[in-house]
C-alpha cells in the first residue's frame, strides 16, 4: 500500500535560521530529505558547514552579550515561553502532520509528541518564576547566597526520533534560563524544526536568541561542538556519537549533557498482572515504531509464565496495525530512512539464527515501497546474542526466560546500556529492591513509560551522562556563583 499523500503547503526548501533570517548555506550546498513511505526526495535542505555555524554562533553571542533576553526578569521570559506553548498547542495538528510525514511516525503518536512539546515550554515557564536559590547564614558573622546566571551560547544537537519534542526538551530550559542557542537538528528529519522560527518570532523571542543550522553531523554538528564560543553542548543521539563529541569537547572543557542509546529490559515476574504486562510490553517496544530510546526492547519473563507470555505476546504482535503514517488507525508506520531500515532489517535476519521467530520477521505484506518492517519478536534469545546486546532502534524485541530474582537482575544488567527498566510484579518489596539494584537511570514499576517532567531523565553506563528534566536542566544551563558577605 503506497499512496501519494503529501501534506499541503510544504516548504519549497528548508533553510537555516540565523539572526532572524532564513538563509541558504554560504556555499549553497544542500542535502536531500526523503519521504519514508516512498523514499523519494521531497525537499532539499541547506547543508550547513563550519562557516554557517560561525555565523549562527556570532549571532547568538551578540544576542547574549548585548540583547535583552539574558537580562529579562524570569516573569518576562516566562510570558514569552507561555506564548510559545500556546502557539505550539494551537498548531499541534499541523506539527503532527509534518512530523508524521517526515519521520514515518503514526499520526496519532506524532500528535501526542506535539502536545508534549508545548507542555515542555509551559513547564519551564512555570519553573523559572518559582525558582528559589540557596542562601546560607551564619548569624552575626556571614551571609552567603547563590547567584544563578545563564552561561552563554548553548549548542543543541538532536536526533531524528520524535525530533520536534526532543528539540523542545532542550530549547525550553536553555531559553528559560536566559541562554541563547544554536540548534543542529537531525538531518533525516529537518521539517518540523523549520517551524520553530515562525513560532519564536510570533511569541516575541528577541532576534538572535534562537538560531538553527541544518546539516550533517560530521559537518555542522562537528563545527558546533568544536566552536570555542559555545560553552555548553546538550546532545541526544547514539552512544558512539556521544563518545566522539565527548572527545571533541574535551580541549574546550565544555559543559556536556548526553542522552544516549538504550537496550532497556522489561522484567515480567510470574506474580504480575499478565494482561496488563503483556499490553504494556507490546506498547513499550512497538510504539513510536520502536524508534524510542526508552523502548523495552528486551523482555525477561519468569519461566512459570514464559510459554503463556510468549504465545500471547506473539499473537498480539501479529495484530499490531502497520499502516500509512497519516492514517489515524496506524500503530506502526514506516521507519525514518532507508539507511536505518537496512540496519533494522539486518538485525531481523540475524535474529532468525539467534532466537525463535514468533511474529513478523520481514517486510509486511502490502507495502512495496518505503521503510516498512513488520513488528518482530524473537523468543528464547540467549544473553550473548547480538539482538540481546545491541540497540536495534526499531520494532524488534528479544524475549528471554529466567528462573530467580537474582538471574533476572543479572540479565537486566547484562548490557553496556542503562537507560530504563520496567518491572512487572505484585510483590511490593521485590519491586523496590529490584529498582534499587537495576542499572538504569529510570525505572517504571508496574507502569508504562509515563513521564513526570519534574523527575530526572537520563541514563547510566553507555546510556548517558547527566540528567535532563526539572531542576537538573536548570542546573545544566546555569552557573551557580556563590556570593559571601561578612556581617
Ligand atoms: P546520531 O548519534 O546518529 O545523531 C544524533 C545527532 O548528532 C544528529 O543531529 C547528527 O547529525 C549529530 N551528529 C552526528 N555525528 C556528529 C558529530 N561527529 N558531531 C556532532 N554531531 C554529530 O543519533 P540518531 O541516529 O539521530 O538517533 C538515534 C539514537 O539516539 C539512538 O541511539 C537513541 O537511543 C538515541 N536517543 C537517546 C535518547 C535519550 O534521551 N537517551 C532520546 C532519543 C534518542
């Protein structure tokens, strides 16, 4: 099933946005952006290089040093952020339409992500007006207080999965705290990012505060990381890219926030509410096309319920509705790009020798073009299998049995990653003790991936460095200066 669906009023080209102006690259270079349902080029985007990054950083530096934004009262900045949230909310359908078209995400899920983007702005708008900083007093002798200051130009580098929402997760706190920014969005999905410029202008964000340079990671991304006037880099992407950026930032001693890859376990104990656990595990790995950093892509099931779980999981997986991204009944759409499709398909083929295929295992019928992969599940996967160890980042899951709590923990911790873990059990003590011991930045107990924006978001081991969310984001984007006064 292919159709020629193309949203109305697509831009003729995608440009950079620097110092309030839409611009081509200085060398005129562009790259092709593909429709994931047909893999045809639907637009060209400006391919930024070092010179374009230099222009953007110069504009952001000027706005930081001379402009009003860092000097505004939190309440004034908060008003602008709330207007941004209002505008995102009022355009959520258009945003979802463009995001779904560009990334292949099911439209209903893209709509949820657009609303989350608005919520991110609203959340940080509230947080900065409620912000209280520390003060310490030694009566009659000394008074000390903390002076919180924006740092400067923040470099924001983002991936192609839920791109608009993930951009908002960095833009909102960076701007709320009075920094100026240069955003380098992912090259597979530049369309929704091109909407930020209009939204920010309409909301009254001063010129030069927000700058966007499109381009490849090794060109535009690399130049941003190596620019001496960018003291902060907030990066979300693959662990290997994070390692590279870490090294490239070292000579400049930059502040780094790294949200990296994952291979998160969902652990189902025999005493769990199996109906709920199975539904949640299906959602956890196949929603957002499986292109989700916190996907529960390894399912560990206690042997007493293993056979039943595998059979029922396989049956439900076969019924997950694969469809065109803009169809509201679609549950899994097209993967983002042919390169990524090839990678995911290579794991599907590998899985056939590493596990027992219980659902999917190739292209779904009726989708002759585009990056379609059937929701795929392998059972009996050994922990040394590559499909158990490596991040696939698609609709593919490995299921493995265990006997004891100790074995479950050992299996859960047995990868280089440590982003999320999901635990399904009705034994309260076991749930809390497991959470304490599992190597994961975030644990959901009898609960699906629901976020509270106040909580820290981040991973351990190869899944990241530092946290985003709530006050941790405020801390990352600000310097805390101690002021001491003798009384
Ligand atoms: P990626 O690492 O390939 O690219 C991410 C961004 O980095 C892109 O904008 C890219 O252009 C840029 N980039 C690439 N090389 C660069 C370089 N040398 N210097 C500077 N920038 C460079 O990741 P991806 O494939 O776009 O995204 C998928 C990955 O992101 C997965 O591993 C996923 O788990 C991870 N992710 C993590 C989280 C989280 O919060 N932990 C959230 C979403 C995605």
